[in-house]
């Protein structure tokens, strides 16, 4: 079965990159144009702290109907003396965003777990208050993150770049949550196995721009790599995968894709 998209098929492709750090790009305008040319019809710009959240909001304002903002507080950016400022910014701007993210837990950090739990708990409470889906970062913390999300009663969650235990994945899927696929599918066995196990109806596509994937500094156009890899692993036609994952993202984030 053919799993690579040919040039003549590009007109049939409709993609959404559900996770990109656009605020980190110096070549932003060119990257957006390349994404449009590659069939990307929407991009979720995610934030990590006050500064990046502010930039994401500015970028989305200049690219309405194409870039959709999500404000967040990444555990990598967690500093005790900045917590209140970050939470306050998110509270003041979350209503105008389509999601809360990137948030989560990272047990490889030196930041005390108790501090991470407290901040994560407050963010999950905000997601419920504003009825927003959450975009989750979970490094060596998949089980605990899932437990907190479930206990808080969050209905919509995507476990970004899922490469965790398959037993936890079963629980994630049983709760109706999503996982996302990245270009790391070209070489990461844990990520590959998660995508093999998850039904297509619970998969979203992303790039985590500008993450470097073994020499490839990603841009939103590279969501096509994620697409091709999901199609390869599942033995499906890329057109089918693009239609399903784009429909998944539209429903999950409650967005209406416009013309571009």
C-alpha cells in the first residue's frame, strides 16, 4: 500500500498542527507560508510562560482563522516566585483561547513534585472553570498526570507526544482522551507502539515546532511527516488519515477551519 503523499494529491490534504511553539521562530512568516503550501489549514500555538503566552496571543491575533492560541505554564518554566504571575496571566486570557497548554508534570526536573502538583492542580481547575481542553506534557509522570486529570474531572485532554507505558495508554483511551503523533515516529519505538495501539479516532497530529528530530529542525509544514508516519504504521492511505485526524482536531478544539 502506498503511504507517501504524491505531489498531485496535495490538494486533497487538510491538516492541523495541534502543537507548535510559534513564538520561538525567527522565520515565522516564511514558516506559515510553507505550512499553507503543505496543506496545513490550522495551527495551535502553545504557550509556556507569561512571555511566550503573550507572543502566542499576538501571533494568533495577526493570523486569525489560521493560528489558534493556547496559553499555558510548562513545568520546565516553573519557578516558585513566578507562579502567581503566570497563573494570573492565564486566568485573564484563557477565555479567548481554544485550549490550556502546554501544562503538565515532568519528573526529570529538579522542581519538587509537590510544587508541580499544586500548580498543575490549579491549572486543571481553571480548565474546568473556563471549559477548555488541556494539552499535556508528561515526562516520566504519565500515570500520575492521568490520575490528576481523571480525579479533577477533565473531559477533554490530549497527551502530547505520547511515549509512555501501554497500560497507561489503555486508561487514557478508556477515558476518551487523545494522544498526538510527532515526526519522532520515524525513529522512536515507544512512540511508534503507542500510535499503533491507539485508534485513529483518538490521534491528533503535531510537530512540537521547533523541536529538532535527529537533524530536522521542525516547522508546522512537517506535520506531513507525522501524517505519513501514522499512515505507514497503520497501513492506511494518508488521505484517510488526514481527513480523520483533522476532523478529530476540529471537534476536540471546537474550531471551524476557515479559508486560507
